[in-house]
C-alpha cells in the first residue's frame, strides 16, 4: 500500500517539476541564442572596423 502512495505522489509532482525544468531549459536556450547573436554581431562590427582602417591605409 505504501508503494501506491509513492506512485500517486510522483504523478502529481512530475507535471509541476516538468514545467519548472522546461522553463529553465527554455531560458537557458534563449540566453545561449542571445549570447550567440551578440558574438556574431560583435565579430561583424570588428571586421567592418578593421576593414575600414585597412582600406584607409592603402
């Protein structure tokens, strides 16, 4: 009978725990995506600035 109570408790906890885990994963994925976008943008800007500086010296 104790096993039945444990199984019933686990079923109630899983959707709530899954939502928290899902939110954490979504936030981590979004943060990683923003970090990647910022990195790409910074690389593009630095390449444009270096190209501009190199072009002026010719």
